[in-house]
């Protein structure tokens, strides 16, 4: 067993917005993972954190009761809420931090179980499977329109397929009226693009305001949707208004952006690996395995929410003191050679032969609530796309594709293809 690393890493912390880390987190964080189990890192506007890059350390931080996702749960002195600091640094207006703290994503223990229990049924495998016909219908409608969207024979799959499909599904799930959906789509795209300043403040403020209006709409006009279900007076343990608004905002942003980027990243990866695409065409039953492998190989989630030590802990040979934050780098964990054989190789048959557990959807009590929905949407989207356009190909070389600058999500700004 290695001796604890008791150094406090007084060197300049790693800048997590560094251009190389954002451009290629898989390679860049691999170098860090090989050099040290944990390093100090910083995010604009937030106090320094420990940065975890190894699979086993991250799995521990996500599931060990000595760590919490709720900064308030740490005993002793007040602990800086790193996510709140980050959003404030990006331009979140004062007063909106309560929608972070009221969120299911920021609660722990009994409070988290209460919040998650109220909404988990809507994302169960059975309920998600029942959504598949609607997912397929939305995908078919979008694919029908792709040829007319092409300019010079080239169409952007992000703008015209990967983005509209998941946001339409989530808007239908929570009951956003059709005339309002373009506004929700635009604000969600802004919040997930990594923008800062007034643009972010306006988008978040507008979405929170729209969520309040949506709650009032469903109080007056209940329907067959998640929000109406949660407002049903038969629920004796209903969400507060702030909790419900926080849930709506987080479901719309976090609940669809992973799927948008997984569809785009996955399409690009398959087109860039024709041998894997050929395997998939020869055996379409591989699609669920392919989606799982794509989430590992090119998943969009670079990092998860910070975890806070509730007592002094040794993690990866490093002493983490009570109240200190550990930032899990998911993209590094999912390429860790200590866990995955030949981790930098795309292999869509990987999960057919083994159960190497990637962390693309997290782990433990906070494993992504919408994981089943994201997987089902991506399976439906990629199946429909490659069936409809068997000659689909990239319109530019993979190295010329433009990626966004959001250090949290590894994503394509556009995916130009020829149908």
C-alpha cells in the first residue's frame, strides 16, 4: 500500500480551462494520470480542488460515505461550494444560487433520496422503453428534413439532428408548450456552450423565469407530463416551488446536453472508424453495446460535480482534509489502462465480452438519473441515422472539426456531413 502523499501541492494549480485540456481531455489528462494520483487544480472563480484522474479513486469519491456532494454536509467551518463559485464566476446573477442548492443534483443523504424518489419513476427502464416510439418518430421527422437543410451537399448534424432530438424529447417529458420550445432550446444551448458574463446571466435568469411560468401553467392546466405528476396533490411529499424550478432547469440543461453531444461525438467516432461501423452494419444488435462503448470512448462528460471530504481521508495515496473538494475527471477515468484493456481503442463489442464499468454516467447514489433515457435516445438516433443514410460520410477530415470551449463538456460545435 503506498504511503500517503502529505505534500500540499503548493505549486501553481492546474488550470482546468487550459486549451489543450479542453481540446483533447483524453490525451491531456492521461499524461496527468500517469504522473500523479491526484493534483491540485483550479476553475475560474472557485477555490482550488484536488483533481482525481484515476478510475478507482473517482469511483471511491463517488460512492464512499466519507465524501459528499453537498458542501453543507461537511462538519466544522463553512465549506466553499465550488459549483456555486464557478457559476458566479461565469456570470450567474446574485440570488440564483438557491436553484443550485435546491437541486436533486446537489443534495445528499435523506434529502437526495426524497427528491430522487419523487422523479425516478419517470426515468425507469420501463417508462423510457415506452418513449421509444416517440423518439423514433421525432428522429424520422428530423431525418426527413435533412436533405433540404444541405448547402452544397453538406448538412450540419449537430444543428439539424443531434441537438433538436433530445431537447424535443425533454420538453415533451416535462410539458413545455410547443410555442415556447424554441426559446427553451436557445437558452439551453447558451447555458451549455460555456459562455460567461451577461449572456449566461440572461439565459439562466430567463430559463428560471420560464420554469416558474411553466409550474403555474401546469397548476392551472395539468396534463400527462412529469411536472403535472409532481404537482398532483396526491403526492404527500411534494417538491417546493424552488425545488421544482431547480429540477426543471437541471433536467432541461443537464438532462439533454449529454445526449446531444453523445449523438454527435458517437456519429463522428463511427464515421472515423469504418471498421467499427462495418461491424455495426453487419450486426445491428450491437447498437446498445456500441452506445455504451461510445460513452466510454468519446463521452462528452469531462468532469463530474465535486465531492467534499466529510473527514480526513487518504485517496489515491493523497491526504484529503475535511472540507476539501475532489473533482472527478470522468474522461480520464474512462481511459484508465488499469481498468480498461487497450483503452484508447474504440471497440463496440467491448461490453459484450466484459463488464468493465465506465463512469460516463457517474456511479453510486448520484448515477445519472436520465442514463436510460440518454442511452435509448442515442440508440434510436444512431440506428435511424445510419439506416436512412447508408452512404453517410464526414464532409471534412476529423482533425478539422471544430470543438466547443466548455471545459465541462467535450463537444462538437458542428458536424458537417454528406448524406
